[in-house]
């Protein structure tokens, strides 16, 4: 969040409100707003059949993009050295992306787990006030960058504030900008299978009470060709260390032991046994004809899952299968050797490799990577076919990628930069975004739908509660041919009550100097403060801005009109008074109005203010 200088004009406005109890003429007032942050920890998802649902059984659709960097030597999302994270996330939310997949390395998480987080190697703290970006990524001295774990924690907090969900993927065991080329989840930087499992379980435990980080993609693109034997990932019924199905099941169980609500995303492998000849085995040499192996994209082959599905001891309600799929601009696969259509892609590759899981209601799927260059030809044709198939069949997805620096695909962003006085400027690849945008979850009228029950997704978006309260039954979304549906909302202020019993001393008789008493009890029911109250939002319109300051001062100066139960229809409500009490928890006063102003001007970073 930007730090703004407190100005004398702000205090003059507060004084004018104190005297008149009415709104002054502000002239050029900055548009400063803040959303409530949902901390009820009620946005976790689960699977039923091939679809994902929230806690009330409302269907959801995860439609997002990748932002890499934590997997690389820089140890943070790329571009934070020249772009403000809040500016980036604002644009991500405004563009309708409701979830981000953050690639990361096991080596980095292990450094966090050991209490010695690796440093961030990509940016320094700039003390030039005209070029102050990501100030909260610097220590209190304003000169020292925070460590990589603090950057991750801050990014999760910022995602929450913007109504964006996140999940990580273990891109490689070691920190390496090209680590995705490595076959397995173990064998580099001292990472064993047990270390990989322990580190993910540690992170899941750390974030078990924060539903911003809703899932864990256990390993990016396990791969390797069959003839590589133990050096390649396989999918079978064995307990061999390189059997991805067995390792993924073990890891899923460890995560679900500490957080039973987390989604577990399991990718495929590269090759599977073809069954071409009796006696074929994993590790045997390939044959030119009648090969013992069937190939696929790295991480895309789920043929083994039909016989050996992922079934952790906790059940399959949190398991999501996550294939990767690419077009001919990445590699000229054989299924592109014709005038391909959706029908030929399904027949030649998609269905038996991964699409059957969704089509046969075995489990939900999330295409963790898809994308590529806009070539105006075959690759663009493939992207359009896959996009339309995902929409028609309610398949979740995260596009590869936001980054400009993905060599074989390019990004949704073409360029990023920071200009003094203007903030971060992001140049989007508009043709690519337009193709991708049709596969973002949205209402028929074009409102982007978030996955947070309370926080709206960007300036043109809505929360999950808003969708099911006001849109699902009337216009529906771009899923299932626009079918409408009913749903339940989750109360932002749940009826959490506690009952206490207090002794009451009552005088019953009096005779001279002698008084006899009896003791009775009464039950007092109290409702504790909600965890996600939007402090500062006096008029309960969902944002914190100068109109809230105005209403507070009006309610104090003219209580008969603007106070609780006042005559004006816009008078402050009981809920508004609770929101307005941002200091001391002792009732609303002019100090609360001034504190909210100072918050909007950057003097305070959060409300309520303690002390």
C-alpha cells in the first residue's frame, strides 16, 4: 500500500466537519479507498466428482495465471525490483484473475523451515522518495530488504487484500531459473523425498489458518523417458522412490494431516507403459516400432491414474488432477500433424491422456499451464480450442504466464516499469489477454467472480457471496452454457455468541439492622467482534473513504438527524457505529474520524489503531 504524506488540508477538512457537522467542499479529493479483509478462514474448497465447491456447496471455478520467481535465484516474484506489488495485484484483480499459481523451490521452503530464509537477490531498497516502491519489502531502517519468507508472507497478505487466492507449485527441488528441466522431486540441493514432504507439510501448517493459500501443487512436471529407468518419474502401483503416484499420495497425506482443507494438486508424468508387448517393463530400451512407452507433455500423462488413482487415507475430497498442455509453438507433437480439431485432439491425445478424469467424473482438473505465442496460426488455433473445451467442461486453469520473460511462450505482460508520480505501468499483450479473458469466470454481464466470500475481485469484479446472492439465479456465468443456479452465502458477521452466568445480589427483606439476601443468576449473551469487520466503513458501503469521515462527523454534530436511528435515511447504523469505532473501543468520537483520515493519508497502515 502506498505511503502518502499527511497534508494540512486534511486536518482543515476534519476541523470543518467538527464545526458544521456537514460535508465541506473538498475540491480535488483523492480517490482513496480500502476494502475489508476477510479473515473468517471460510474460503476453503473441496471436490465432489469433477467439480470444486465452497463450504456451502456452491460451485466455483478457478481461473488464473502463473507468476514465477520464487523458484529462481531472485527468490521473489519477478519484476518486484521495478514494479510495485500492489499496483501489479490491482491490475491482476481488475483483469479478472481470481487465483495465482506461484512456482517455488523446495530448497527455498527448507531455508524458511530451518529459520534461515534465503535472501532476496533482485532488488535493493531505494531511498529516493520519488521512486519508493514496495516500501513494505524493506526493513524498518528503510535500507535493508526483508528476506524471502517475509516477501512471501507479504505477497499472501496483499493477495488477500485484493480478493485473489493463491497456490504454490514445487517447480524444482533446487533453486534454479531452469530447474523445471530436472525430472524428479528429489536429488538436488540435499532434497530427499522425506525433506520434500516435510517442507510442504511445514508450509501447510504455517498457513492452515489463512485461506489465501488454498492449495499445493506437489511437483511441477515430473518427467523423464521410460528408458531412463530410476532417473525418470513413473506412475504405477509400486513403492519405488521414482513412482510419482506413491510419492504424491504420501505427500498429500502429510499435508492433509495438518490442514484437511487444503487442495492437493497432482500433475502427471511424461511417459507411461503402452502394453504393446507382454513382458515390457519400465527402464527397458525403447523400440522404433511398437514402442513400450506412450509419450505426453511433461506433467501431462495421467494414463496410469485410471488403474492407480491418488487416494490418500483422508479420502479424495481435496485431490485435484493438474495436467499441463501446450501447443505446436512449444513442440511439434504428432497430434498436430494434421488439420487438428477438438475432435482429433480428444481422439489422438487429450481424452486418454487426461480429459477422461473430468469427463468421467473421476475428479476435478486444473490445467496448471497452458498458453503460448500469438502466431495467428496453429498455436493460436490450439489455444482457442483448449480454452473453449475448458469453458464447456468446467475445467479450472492457470495460464502460463504473467511474466514477460518466458522464452517459449511469452507472457500476458509485455512490459513493466515504474514512473515517479505515476506508479507502475503494465503493458498487457492485449490480443493474448483477449483470448485468455473469455476463460475467466464472469457473469453474463461481464462481472469477474472472485473466490473470496467477502472481498470483491477488482474494480469490475464481485465476491463469491455477491455472485450467489445477486447474479447466479438471475443471469448465471459463462459456465454450463450460462445455466442459472441458486446458492448460499456465508455471513460476514456470523452469530458467534457466548453465554456467561453472573451472580446478582438482591435485597429481599429488611428488619432493623438485619438484611437478608438471596443470590440469583442471569444469563448474558454477548457477540464477540467479528474477525473481518471493515473498520472505518461507517456508512457500510464496502469501502473506507472520506464519505465515512463525513458521516461520523454529521452523526456527532446532528445526532437527531444523522445519529443512530436519526431522521435522515442515510443516518449511521448500529453496524456503522461499530465499524467507525477505530480507536479505544469506547464509542465513536471526533478522534475516530480524524484517525480514519490519517489512515487514508497513509499515517496508519491498518484499522483499528491500537493504543
